């Protein structure tokens, strides 16, 4: 998209800033900067959004927009992001975060939709283990926020062991829930630090009637907010422009793409930490250590219409559905997008890392997630050692818990730190400015970023 120039653009005394990466963190940074400086937003893919990725599916002359990446947010857990959506005028609608678990070999199936679905059979109604799960859930809700203040870094699995939580609660509720939240295997999901889990689970109410849920989605698909942002943004958006090299000099930052080389006063790296490190020419030791410490893993996301991934009893169909294979111990998460996005029509399911191939596949994507383990936590604590040095600032969801709010807040923070520091930086000459801007295309790509 070649946006019209802002009133500031081209003026000799206005500073030029580059933002590398057009996911929520880069969009938030660019939006915050645009009032004060000339901003050029570089995005490697043909579309903005990164993990914000809506797909149009045509079925019998009707189009349905389905989110395969980021979808849901909560006014308290995503407070800054929600305020921003309201500020730029993006309509939202209610959803719920109901959750079901199905473990066929144990004859276990329940959902948190209500009492009837939680005790969906007489066996469950008379099962002490199942009542204990419920009791543990209530206990975790009451105790975890306080415990997180003192033991926030203890991993969730260890916390459950130390505090005598039941096997049913840990293996048949929390592990599949964490696996769904962080798109991980059950085993590694329990490595999540308690403070991350406690803060997210606070908004995860059990037996909450859908009309009382505060969770929201963007009406018409999450990518709607990108459209509104792009329309209002006065700077340059350059899609299809992967930044290959970032060279810092005493007087400027020079960015090289496949086609050109541009000079800026400062840069915000809003791509993943390892991608930022790859692009830096002569990174400092601290940059190498901090950015290189965070690992990433690929997740396959399949949008399909195969109901065998859902609970056997349709009354248990929830927004999030975990299916546990007793032999491998693996759990597979399937989002029922009709419920999540309020879609009437054919059934749309999204399964993360399916173990077999679903029938009726609409599209497949791959997204990379940061692995938020102890190494990542240590790296997060060292952000100040690299941020703002050599005219280079960093943002991304990897600085927090990997959620959209983390990305949004880190983008705004990086922009504000940059604006505070900019007057003390010498001016770049602006050589190489101008040239081209690529279109913000919507073409499908297999790699979601
Ligand atoms: C399937 C899925 C579901 C999710 N659901 C939710 C949810 O419901 N709620 C929630 O809060 N969070 C959710 N998340 C997490 C959250 O959406 C993401 O973590 C967040 O959007 C990441 O934003 P980001 O800007 O840090 O990174 P990204 O969105 O990955 O953006 C980084 C961008 O940088 C670009 N880039 C990389 N290298 C370069 C380069 N050299 N030059 C130019 N551009 C480059 C990439 O192409 C990409 O567009 C979900 C994530 C996934 C994958």
C-alpha cells in the first residue's frame, strides 16, 4: 500500500524512523510514532498482520471470514489493545472461551459450558475425581494470583505438584488448556511460568453463561483492524519488503531490502528476536546473547470442516476443544470458529498441529511462536541492555507472554522510548529516501510468520 504522505513527510526538519515487521507490535509502534515523525513500515510478506490473519472462504456463493491466527481478547487482559480498537473505530463483538476435553479411551468427555456439560454422564456425576477437578479449579483461581506474586517463576507443573493438585485436574484440564493457550504439547505447556498462567486464567471463568463473557473478537475478522489502521496511517507501508540488513553508523541506521538501501534516524525492530538478530550487521555481544536466547517453534494451523475433531456429543462443542490420545498422551486443540466468531453457516474448525489429516481442508498455515521458558524469561529481564542503544529499539510479543496485548504494549513502549531519545540523536542525511512502495496484497501464503 502506498499511503499518502503525512503532513510531516518530506519536511526537512522531520525525523525519519523505520519499523521492521508489520505484526501487531510493528503496527502499534508505527501508529504511535506517526504523529511526530516520518514512519516507514517494512513488512516481509505481501500483507500486514503477521499472526493476525483472516481468510475468506467461499461456500455456495457466500463468503465467510475466518481467523486462523490471533482471534480473541479480553478487556482486562488486553486493555491497551481494546482501547486502541475503540480509538480507531473498529467494531467488536462478544465471544466466549468455553473449553471441552475428550479422552476416548478413558470414556471422559466434558465441557465448561455449564453444569450439564461438565457432568455430561452419570459416571461423571458420581466421580470423585471429577468433583475434585472442579474443586481444584476453584482453588487454583483463588490461590494462583497470590502465589504468582511470590513464586511467579516456578513452572506450572512444579506448582501443581508442590500444592497437591489432582492428576485429573493437571492432566485432563490444565495441561490441555495450557497446550491450547500456547499452542504447545501438553508436556512442555506445563513448563509455563506460574505468573503467565495465573494472569491468563483469571479471565477464564468456568460455567460462565456466554452472555456474561467479556471476551471479544473483531467483527468481520481480526484483519479488519489492519484495514482501518492502514487507511488512517499517514506514513509509508511497504509490504513485500523484507529487511535483509540493518547497518548502524554514528549518524544513522541504513536498512537494505532486496531492492534498495534507505537511511533513517532510528529503527524499531518489530519482527521476532531471532529475525532481528539475523538482520543486524555487527550485533553487539549483548544483542547476540539476549536476542539469541529465545527459541521459536513452528505450529501448523489447519482450517477444515471435519467434525471428528470435536467432542462426540454436540452439546459439548465449545470454543476450544482438546482431544487427548491416551497412548501418546498428546492433546490436539480444535477451535470451533462458528462459536468463536459467531458465524452461521457451514462448520469451520481450526486444529493446531493435527496428528492426522482432517477432511475438507480449506487452508493451512504455519506460524512461529516464541518458547517462553526460563531462557526466554532471563532474556526478557535484559531488554534494557539492548533497547535504545545504537539507534535501535525492539518490540514484539516475545517480550511478554506471547499474546496480542504483549505485542501491542511493547510496540507502544518502544515508540515512546524512541521519541524520548530522538532529540539527543544526531540527524541522518536521509540519503536513499523515496523510491517505491509495494502493495498491501491479500494473496494467500503458506507461511503466516
Ligand atoms: C494460531 C494463533 C492464535 C493466536 N490467538 C491469540 C489470541 O486469540 N489472543 C491473543 O492475545 N494472542 C493470540 N495469539 C498470539 C498473538 O497473536 C501473537 O503472539 C502476536 O500477534 C504476535 O505479534 P508480533 O508483532 O510480535 O509478531 P508477528 O505477528 O509474528 O509479526 C512479525 C512480523 O514481522 C515480519 N518480519 C519478520 N522479519 C522481517 C524482516 N526481516 N523484514 C520485514 N518484516 C519482517 C513478519 O513477516 C511478521 O509479519 C495467537 C497466535 C497464533 C499463531
